[in-house]
C-alpha cells in the first residue's frame, strides 16, 4: 500500500511497485448523488464536456487540444448563444449544428 495525495491508501502493483492498480479509483473523491449530477451539469454548461461527433451521441472532456478542434467548437457554441437558458432553449441550436457540421466536413477534407 502507498499513501495517495488525499491521505488514502492505494494498493501497489506487486510486480513493479508502482501505484497503478485496478483499485486506484478508490482514492478518488466521492460525492452525493445530487452534488455529482450538479458537477456534471456545470461541466456541460461551461463546455468542459462537448459533443464529439456530429451524431451528438459521444461526449469528450475538452482539453483545448487543437487536433480535436475544441476551441473552434467552443467558439461556435458560444457565438450561437450557449448555454441559452441553461435548459436547452434560447440559443441557436440549429445554427450551431450546421456550423459544427461544416467544421467536421472541413476536418474530414484535410485528413
């Protein structure tokens, strides 16, 4: 066992004495259900999580990686009024989708 950053104990990998372990998640902070979903909602509203494909079904955590065009997508969303009323309305969703589709088309043309 090794002490983690928060003072919790992390199981060590017996083979190489590193703290890589399938149990490492146990050292992560825990949240109540309501607080957990509030954190997720805030990440979404601040565009820390964004759609990853033009299907809108995949989501990534943004890290402003220029190879993934995070900044361009974030700018499109903000220029179209994101987050609107914070409940999915009062922003130019269709316009944003069209501009993001165009961005994806340009990306695919350069690949």
